[in-house]
């Protein structure tokens, strides 16, 4: 019996077409997220064929944003946030102001009102959480100083947008819009608060939420997780992690007027106080990736491709503000704060796009009769094309970095993309990754005075290694320029201690091509990963679960009485 199942149809169509278009994009060396956006266009209302439920797709995308920001919070402690406040807070505010003024100027040239220009400019000023984090994760920059600045910058932008969403109805009333009908704060609507009172009320509510999370959440959330972990149920542990992320995000929105993304971020940041935070991050990763894909699909569904044809010059100007104007503003701000040019270029590239908050602002602006529908179409077109152009922007940044800065291998803050001189080591070991596994291998090599070179993505770890007199390079070893600097042609062995099998496969393939005789040892978490790495040229692939089982068997053998072992040997003979 047929049923009307819009939710299932939306998920199946979204993920199915995202898989097809994402695979095609990957085949042509284009980021898969471009394929996800095109999948959204294909199932959207502006193209022929099947049309997915746009409202359901948007809500599914919100779940992805919640889980994504929760994961960011798990890796970004309060100390990290405070450590970059000197640049993130003033830098983000200044960049928002500059981008808003550029958007306002463009809006006035198109004959819009000041209110429409403010909405338009704010929407162009805030970067996409999903795109920024994907870019940082692909380059393994999340734990670096530049990555922390970029994430802190983004959090400040989100806080500013929360204030903007609360103030929009009041601004709409002043501009002749329909602010009274859509006042976002019930207290403000009930008591008829003015613009200043609404702003004060919003700041108080945000402060109360943050204080509550710091005082209560910092203790309660880790305690709950520890209690559930002691039950021994992995299923219940996974459910607890998801429930904490979703409930706090939803509660923060309903009770304090804080965005879902910001509420989830603070939930993750409080959970980071627990030693189980890494396990919590791993448990939420599959759902996080799946819903992030649906986010991009939902964005593509909003886009009318013909809007670019109808209004080409406003579209070009909008894209220029996002990709060029905002990036230059961020670059100058970071340089003025005396940060390295590599840091300034990376942050400017990270912010050269717009995303989820831009869509929320555009929708609210249209609903309040502040922003014309043409403005929403320009924002959506600018978002899609800026996201598609973001990898190219990073490529330009890499090119500029290699020419504007001299190699600084002694500096732990040198950019991962800048050219690094090839090491002078010969007949050495290349150690990729200095985490829990790599540090044990590295310490053993160091104690034996064996020549080795470590490749790490963390600025702090590279600095610590150099303080100990260990040669280290910062960067992603899967990049040809970084791996080339380790001199694989002259190395004796390569130890890949990172857990990412696909990235490890790229390293194995390049190293084997550079040196047919090099011994390659890698790690894996499944039989499929073992086969994958061996097929690419790894000599030995160690799977942690197998080694644990062997260790247990050895301990059982040691514990058995000698007489029993002798009897077994006699019977076998």
C-alpha cells in the first residue's frame, strides 16, 4: 500500500543524488561539496523533475549544523577560545562592519532601502560554519593557532548574528517593515520594548546561558557521560551524546534565544572537560557527516539558477564583496594585529564564503519585508558560488604564500603550504603523526638515537619536538610538497601513525613512487583498510584490534601452569 513519505523521499533523494554528484565532482578533482550543492539544485523547485520537501530538508540541515558545532566544541576548549580573544573578537567585529558597509553600499546602488542594505550586508559578512570547518579539517589545521583563530572568529560572528536576529524586528518597525508580526523575543513583544531594551535583554539572556553552562553544565554534563559510560552500553552512550547535543541546542534556542549552533557549541565545549570527549566525538562522526551533506543539499534547493542570468551584474558585485572584499578586510585586520602573513592569508581564505546564517538572515529579512526577494536570490547565488570557489581561493593563497614569505622551517607557525627545504637526513625514518601512537614510536626512536623526522599538523606539537632537538615539519604529509621535504627517496623507512586510512593511502602511494625500497609501516582499524593500504604499497599494516587480541593470548599463555603447557605439547607431539 503506497504511503505519502516526504521525509523518506527527501532523505533518499538528497543523499542518493549527493552520492552521484559528489562522486562525479571527486572524479574531476573538484571538492565533493560542489556535487552536494548541485544535487540540491537538481531536486529543488527551480529545475524539472522530482522536487524534494524544502522545509524538511532545511530542518534536517539544522540537525547537521547542531552536530557539527557540537563536534567543534568537543575539540575547542574554553582556554582555546580565550587564548584567541585578542584577535578573534575585534577582528570579527571589524570584518563584519566592513562587509556590512560594502553590502549596504551595493544595496543603495540597486535602489534598496537602508534596512534592506543592512540585512544584505550582514548576510554577506558571516562565513559558513560547515565550509570553514571542512576546509580546516581537510588541511588538518583544527589544532593549530590559525585554526583556533578562525574558529574563534566564527564564534564571535555567530554571537553577532544572534544579536542581529533579535534586533531585526525592531529595525523593521523603524524602517516601515512588518516587525511587530515577527518579533523574535516573546518578552520584547509582550512588554513592547524598544531597540535599546531589546539589545540589553538579549545580552542578559546570552550572559545567563553562558554562565549556566559554565557553572552547571561544566560539572553536570561530564558527570552524566561518565555515569552512562559505566553502564557498559555503547548504544546508550551514543544516545546520551546525541541527546546532550540536541537537547541543549534546542533548549538554548527556546529559553535564551541563542542559536542552535551556538548552543550545541557550548554543550560540546563543556563535554570536553570529560576524558571521554574523544570517544563522544567519534560516536557522533557518522551522523555529523551525513547531516552535513543534507545541509549542502538544502542550500542547493533554494537556488534559482536563472536568477544569475536575469541579474548578472548584481550577482558579480555580490560575489566580489564575499570573495574579494571581505577577504581583503580580514587579511588587513589580521596583519594589523601583527600575525604572520601565512595566518592572515589562511583566515582570509577561510572567510571568503557565506553560508547557513546568511540564509537565516535572508529568510527573516524577506519575512519582515525588509529585504526584497531579489536580495535573497543574490545571497543564495553568492553562497553557492563562493563555496564552489573556496578551494580555488585556497589555491591562490598557497601560491601567494609561497612567493610572499621565505621558508621558515624553524618557526612552528609556518604555513603548511609554504615550500619547505628538503631535510638533510639520509637513511632515516619518516614518522607521520605524533599523537598517541606516533609519540610512542618517536620516543623509542629518540632513545635509540635513530635518525628520524616527524611530520605533524599541530603547531604546538612541532614546537615541543623542536625544543627536544627532534627535527619536525608542520603540515599534511599527504601533500606532495610536504612529503617531498622529508626526503623519502633517501629514507630507510616510513611509519604512518595517523588513523585516517584514505590519507595514509595517499602517503603510501607517493612514498612508494619516490622510493621502491623504502619500508612502509602503517596502521589500520579494519581488514578493508589493511587490504587498501597493502594494495597501495605498504609492507606492513598493523591493526590495533589484532595486536590487542595477540597480547591477551600471550598473557593467557603466561598465566597457565607450566605442567599444562607441557601436557599440551606432549599431546601435540
